[in-house]
């Protein structure tokens, strides 16, 4: 019983450590926006026909934003940024 709890605890710490490293890696990046784009409330708004995907804010031209998270979709990359206290996701579509 103690061995099972120990193994569970060990694997939980490993998973949390990998997740924390992923977040730290994302937050070390900066994204530069060269033209104004819309930021949306959820990263899944990059997929077409998603409900609740209204624009949260528009980015400024030639601005740099600290990255909070990065998500990869089937044919796009979503980057979570923050402007004036509002968080939103901007998208880069692969063509």
C-alpha cells in the first residue's frame, strides 16, 4: 500500500514538473505584432464555427507582448497575451 502511494506521488510530481516547465518556457517568449489583430477569449476560437468567440481587444501596431501560453491547433498557433489587464488569444494560421 505504501509503495502504491509512493509511486502515485512520484508520478504526480513528475507530471506537475513537466507542466510547470512548459508554462515557464511559454512565458519566457515575446511575440511581436506587426499589424493590428483581434484577440479572442479562448484558444479554440482558432477553429471555425466556435460559439462565444467575440473579440476581447485589438492589438496595437508594432507592439511586443509577453506570452502567457501557447497552444497548437490543427492548422494554427494560438498565443495568449495581455493588454491593459485583459487577456486574449491571437492566432497565426499555417497556410
